[in-house]
C-alpha cells in the first residue's frame, strides 16, 4: 500500500511520520518548497514533542517529501490534510482544499490507479457532497465509488500530543458510501489500530461529528470558566476542587474542566465560529454555541478588569505576560488568548514584557518591537507591576518569592492556578479561587 499525505501541518506531518516510521511507503506533499526542504532534512517546521524523532525514523525508512503533486499518481491512499482556516465573517475558507482536490482530480484523470482519497481537513456539513466530490469527478472524468474512493476521515489529535494521538487514536471515523473502497479503508485502519472503535457513516454525519466533538470540548471549557468567575466572588471557593469532584461523575468526566483564560488554538475557536455561521446560514439560532463563544471572549475582559482594579489605569504600566503559546508544549500562538490579551493591553498603552519557553519567535512575528522579549522568567519580571501567568508551562511551577524579588509591584494574576500552594509574598489572584 503506497500512501500519500497532502498538507504537512500538524495533522499531515504527524500522520506521514507515524505511518512511515511503521514501515509504510509514504510520500508527504506540501506546496511550500522551503518547508519541504526542512522536513527532508529531518527538521520540523514547528515544535511538537516526539515529532522530530518520529520524522527521522520515517525518513530512514520509506518516507519521501516533495512539492510535486504529480507524484501521487502511483499512490493507493491519498490523505488530504490541508488547512481550512476561517474567513473574517467566521465562515470556513475552502480555497486550499479546493485547490488540493482540483490537483488530485487532474492527476486521477491520467492515472490507471483506483486510489482512495481520504479527507482529514475539517469541513462543514455538505462540503464533501457539494464541493469536494463534484470537483474530483469533474476534473478526473471518473466516478467516485467506482474508479476512486472518497472517504471523510476526520482527525482528533491535539497539538502537544500529536504523535501519541496519531499512534493511539480513541476512535477512527470513516464517512462515505459502502463500497469496496470503504471495505479496504476499514481493513487498513483495523490493522493499523487493532481494538480501536471504528464509526462508519455517511459524509455529512462525519462532517458534523468533528464539529460536535470540538464544540462539546469548548462548551465544557466555557462552563467551567463561567463557574470559576462565580467562585472568584465566593471567598475561599476553589474551582479545582469543584472540577475534580464533578469530574468523578462518569456522566461528566474529568477532562477539559481546567478553568483558565479561555480556549485558544488553531481549532476550537475557528470550529466554533464555523459551526455558528453554518447554523445561522441554515436558519437555526445556535443559542448555546453563541453563549459558549461569548463566555470565552468575555473571559479575557475579566482578567483585564482584575488588573485595573489593582493598578488603576494600565497606560504606561509595565506588565509581564508569562506564556504566549496557546497551551504548553507547543510553540503555536494561533488564536492564543495570551496574544489577544497583549493586543488589548497594547491598545491601553501598557508596556509589555513576555517570556515563553518555546513561542518567542512566533510571538515576535506578531508584535515585532512593540513589546519586550525576556530571556527568562526573572528577566521578564524585572521592574514589572503585574505578572500574568497565561500558559501552564511546567517550568513556571518553579516560580517562587525569589522570582518576584525585582518586581516594582508584587502583583500576580495566575490564570492556571500554578502557584496556589506557594505562599508568595505578593498580591496574588488565582482565576477561579475566591479571595478570602
Ligand atoms: C483541539 C481538540 O482538542 C482536538 O481534538 C482537535 O483535533 C483540534 O483542536 P488543540 O487545538 O490541540 O486540540 O487544543 P486543546 O488541547 O483542545 O486546547 C484548546 C484550548 O483550550 C487551549 O487554549 C487550552 O488551554 C484550553 N483548555 C483546554 C482549557 O482552558 N481548559 C481545559 O480544560 C482544556
């Protein structure tokens, strides 16, 4: 089985590397020539634990990387994992996926192979049936289900555990018609991931499963964040004890109940907006989803209000933001709440210093010389009037009274409750814990 993976972002590169490291014959394709060169040399274009190691194993085996689409003509399975970002109105931007399937269709027209095309990219319901299938059939002049297979195959991996999640997924989801191609795909995945449940259904249900998954996760986070705001106004109330306890109820589950500054990243915010926009378009008023989104957007304002309560005006005050990555163990700052916070503080004319163990370069790409980039936590806190912990990096757990020695005002807002036990000699606020 020869496997092609189109689009070498988090999903595509993890998939190509894992499949190749297991001995499969894999080609990874991306339009970005520079990126392809890097990957060819075993260098990952972003930080992701274990990815570089897995990529190098893959390259030693049968992984090739290219920007030449025409090479897919000899392949049996073609995974499409290109981005589906969001337009300014929240709707989904399909130009990259349209381009990718147009190229695949054109190549299929000249190929003797009967490959299976598997779409990993997140697309709104109806996209497979109304956009992707017609493009592929028109360009190739061939019939889906007869001369090539077309399967929706969404991905549920999380950044920072992309390799683990690719190796050990909790579910495999396959959408499409019950054809010989579906049988082949099912057999491929059951061999690759024995004992992992497989859901097989139609395209539109699969498209909706992905949004259901991400919007439920977002709902859990906004739920706990709203509760944490209530707790903050009950002296002594502790959101973590509440989350831990309700999480023991199997109907609720323990994960995704960590209160914080709101959900960020390249998926949850974008998928929430795309689902809301889709629901609006088909005449459903998505009241719950809107509330989840609104709660998320308001969370950052709660943090700023807390700062203003203590500091008064934020203009010309030096504020330190610790952690700009949207979560720990990644250098990704896309839709990071910390980045939003810095933008809002800059509007208020604050002077910002940041430190992040991995995301300094990506943060600099956004702010250039508008903010100061410190080399360590201690440097970042020097002469600062407020420290705000945004990302739960493990190294921030070492934070202590020594770290804050040179702050000009010892005022700390801890959005992840990393320092609760530390007895800091400072004015200390933890999101979700009511001050006594
Ligand atoms: C998400 C989905 O989890 C994944 O299944 C999908 O394939 C892609 O989108 P990811 O973007 O890597 O994955 O981030 P995730 O771990 O879900 O976190 C998203 C945001 O929610 C982060 O900003 C994180 O800090 C926040 N979060 C998460 C919380 O604030 N509290 C939690 O309990 C969990």
